[in-house]
């Protein structure tokens, strides 16, 4: 009997458009209440979009409004600013 090979789910980054394994990307989620946040665990309920763990990708997605389109809502600038700050803090902690 052969070893069962698990399929690795791939997702596309909204900033750079690269396809990467789901576990390597950061999920941005719009909750059923309409709140947009970073989902560090990847388990929150709601509509999701994915980004690399890179502030540049978030800025690119912000400029092109790809997250707004994917999450089917308008994301206020304050939310983008907060997500950018969280990403920068996360990057600092990992160094």
C-alpha cells in the first residue's frame, strides 16, 4: 500500500499575485459583522483573502483596492493603517 500524499492548499497573494501554500500566507478576514482584520490563526469565520507576510504586498493590495474587491466591501484607510502596523510589529517580533 502506498503512502497517502496530502494535497497542499495553494492561495494567491492579493499584493504580488504569487501562488503560495496557504500556511505561508496571512489571512485578511471580513467577519459576518463586517469588521476587517488580520487573522493570524487562519481560523476566524468570514470571507477571507490572503497576503504575504510583507508590508509591501499589503501596500500594493491597498493601492489596487484588490482586498476591497475580494472581501466585497470598502475598507477604510484606518483599517489599512492598523493592518500595516500589525504586520510591521509581527515582522519585528520574528527578528
